[in-house]
């Protein structure tokens, strides 16, 4: 029996990324409280939530490969959540100006047939150039990155905010590390080119 592929996320960004690998999958909302645990490091939080999302989206499924992913952005010890407002986005980008933000993107592939899961953690270092208040305001007005951790969309105009990006997988910064996911799917028996 072949497994049904399930994305444990309602994120349109993750769904767009997954469509690069496979056309047919189901999206299920994991419905989790994503609050951090006391003293939880950003990478541990991302990994814990990726696993929890896969497990929650896989409930009641006995024939699925369930993908859970989570991303936590950190500027030093401060976590950069989705800003929600233009004012918070401007404050985040001003804080990031001339500095490096680390994006911890975790991935979990749960095989509900066996109960086994495989995980991966990607660390992307985004080096921001020095940004003026006018540049930040123009960027926010044009791109409206209010639902993005770190207040930017690297797949759009946000790329103009950086000096460089250091990582192993460019798709991880958008929210789903496709190189690692392709490897995990092949290991689970999914035929990919």
C-alpha cells in the first residue's frame, strides 16, 4: 500500500515549496500551541514543533507520510516572531540592520504506517546590510511581510535587504528545506527524479 503524502501546515509558502517536488498532497492544519517552553533554545523549539506538527497532522492516518516543519528566527538570543503589524516589522528590520539573523528550520517526516520519524535541522545565516528607516518603510509598504518571521520575504523583494545568505539549502529560508525533504522522501520509498 502506498502512503498518502500530507503536509502538516496551512502555510501557502510551504505548500508552494512542496509542489516543486510533488503535485499530489493533502494539507492538514496541525492546530498546535506554538508557544516556546521556558529557556528553550531556538533550534530545539523548531525541532520540537516540527515533530509535533507532523504527529498532530498524522492523527487518525495509518497510510501517510506526514511532513511537519517549523522555523524559528533568532537575532542573538531574541526570537523574531511574525510581526503582525507594520510597526513591529519596522522595529524588527531596524534591529536586524547590519547584523546576522539565524533561521533554524526543522523538518520531520513521520511514516504513520510504522510510527517512525526522520528529522533534519537547517541553519541559515542571513547577513543584513545596513538599512535606513526610509528603505525599511518602502520595503514594508511594497511587500507587506507581516506574516513572515524576521519581517521579510527572501523569495521576493526582501532579497535586497541582505549582504549575503549562508546555508546548505536555499529553500530552507522560505520554510521547507527541500534538499533534505527529497532525501527523506526517497528513503521512505517515494520516487523522485
